[in-house]
C-alpha cells in the first residue's frame, strides 16, 4: 500500500494534476516535499511511494534526494540550520563562522542540539556568496535565508527557533 497516497490523497492528486499524465515523473520533487513535510526527512518507504506514483525507479528518486540539499534521509532537529561553506563563501569567512557556531552550540559537524531543536550542517552553494556568511533554516514552516551573519546574530536567531520548539520529553 502506498502510504503517501493513503495519507495525502488530495494533495497527491493536486500535484499530479499540474503535469500531463505522460510526464507524471515531473511531479517527483513536489511529491518528495510532501512526503518530507511533517517529519522533515524521507525514509525508504517515502522513496518507494514517490517512485511508484511517478512511475520511475527508486534509484532515480534516490539520485534526486542525494543531489538537492532540501531533501533529507536522516532524522534531525526540528530546525535545520544549513550553512554554505562552498569556496566563495569560505573566502568570506564561512568556515570559521560554521566552526564557531558549532562550538557555541556544543555540537559537532552535522550535529543536533541536546534538546532536539536544531541540527547544524554544512551545505554546498545557497546562491548568496556575496552575502556570506549566510545560512538557511529549513523547518515545517518552510525555508528562510539569513545573510551577512555573525556568529552572535546567528545564535540570536537560533535561540528564537529553540524557544519556539517544544522540549523533547525523555523516552524513559
């Protein structure tokens, strides 16, 4: 049974309706966003569901997920803070910015804060090299860009995100 179709029948139909039936494979990206929307990552079943709906292989869906920074195959915090550390951004201090941000948050590269609210990770090119250091925040509400950041300004933004996230309860 296709869980994506079962959970979001109308949304799937609305997405597919935007493409000619012979080109339903074009719906792969919006369907991946839909599958990822609530839990903020994609599991193998999600990939299989999208592949089935679009009439393409799981390998093709995996290639798309692997290429784009907005799709995730690993569970993370409620807010993904993605810092561009590509060469042009690195020349504007992105590497030091990222290292100090991780240090101040007490996380390693790609790590999640103990409260489960924020995951900090490096990504390639966010198309704002001229305004680096910069980062994007991806969460259930969408995507927000923050440019010309200092570690202090980024920490203020992250603190607001953490305050807006309910604390995880211990599963003991």
